[in-house]
């Protein structure tokens, strides 16, 4: 990004990065190319700097809960030809490395 980039463009870049981070790293889904619609407003609030007016969440608990749910669904659903692991695969890889 250039040094003379306007603040509006910086906010758009940050919002796009946050959506990528939420959709591809923290809360992956089985669709591979979508982000949960609730994350769009959250990314917009963070990019605009409205963090004080937004309720505080426990991000670690949210990622862990999504990963547990993804593991459970991948192990128990048998209707698909190939189960899909959703959640945060990076968290499982780091945990297995540490173990």
C-alpha cells in the first residue's frame, strides 16, 4: 500500500483482510468461498474504529467452540461422500504439534 493512500481505502483494505481472516482462518466453513454474514458488520465496525461501542467477545472461546463443532460434525455426519472439517484447522495443527 502506498504512503499517500486515503483513510477510506485503508479502511476498505482492513475490512477485506478481517473478512479473509474470519472466513479462512478463524471460522472456516464447508463452502470455501463464503463468509458468515454476521462477520461483515463486525469487520466494518473494527475497520472504522468503533470498537468501544461494540460488545467485547471472547475470541478464543468462539474459535474453540467452532472447532469443537466442526470436529463433531466431521466425525458424525455420514450423509456426505467426504466429511468436511470446519472450524479452525490451524488451531488443531498447532495443538497436535505441541502435544
